C-alpha cells in the first residue's frame, strides 16, 4: 500500500462546476497536508496546506481534513479550463519528509 | 528572492556519463529536498537536508546517487554512471522546518 493514495483520474468536470479530489494516507503520524497543482511539463505549485481537522478555504479552493478517517480532500469551485492540471496530495510527519501521492488529473471542459 | 532555482533546466547525457545538478533554495529555508518524477507519477522522494545535515535518503536510491549541501546553502545531486532508467525530472524544493515546501522548475534529464 502506498503511503498516500489518489485516484489517477482523469476527473472530467464541466466549466463552472465543482471538482472534488480525494486523498487518503496511511501514516497516522502525518501532521500536515499539502495540495499542489502541476501543469504538464512544469514543476508542482503549492495551492493550499492544512494542519487541523475541518475545512480551510482560500478563494475558489477548499481543503478538508479528517484525521480519524485519514482522509484529505480538495474542492475547486467554479472550475475553469485553466484549472485543468494534475493535482498532487502530499503529507508530512513532524521532522520528516514530504510524501506525495500519484496525482489526480483534472480536465475542465468548456 | 525569486524562489528555488535549479540548474541546468535540461540535460542530455550519454549512458555511463556522470551528471551533476545544482539547487539554490529560498535563502531563509533550512530544509532542502530532492525528488524525482517520471511521466504520470507523483514526485518520488530521494533525499533531504536540514541545514547541511542529510537527514534521510530513500532506500530505493542507488549508490550511484549522491547529494551534498555544503554550508547549508545550495545543494548538488550527482548521478554516476547514468542509465536510461535515470531519465526523469529531478525536482528540488525548500522549506522552513514546519512550513510548506516550494519547488524549483526542475532539471529534466535524458539519458541516451
């Protein structure tokens, strides 16, 4: 079992809809969680991070964390064609490295 | 500060040659990470430093790979006797201890 699991997709959403991305992790020592966006051929770009259970909103993005279920999600509201990319989930335990999932490819169709 | 800088951006090398990549982190960041990414996969951890100390190295990492971070500033990643399977994007990231990590633009290695 991989430490961080994501559905590879593609997740196809119509423009203006909500894209919902999920991520599960196996290390209960993980304390912080990160979502990165990666366009084809480019390096990962940080979108959001979350440390506490519950929701965290930043513009059109909402990250959700449930430590009991070892589950992290990312919602993208009012999806735009420019949101088409691969979204990477990563976890980090205290004093430890970032561990990435395989990424979910999102396609926003006009 | 313009962020994490990696050099070169692209490298084509013949099998069996040695290559070295450089990473300059964000100046106040004490942590520096190296990852490798192949097409369709997430970044795979290689190694990371806290200041000049190399704290962890992936068990998957061949002895042909070595990394240094002298004086806790820039870092180099060397691959000796390159193989075709080493072809990938090599990503460097930096962070503060408990902070989020920011990536450089990567070095794309092609071994022919």
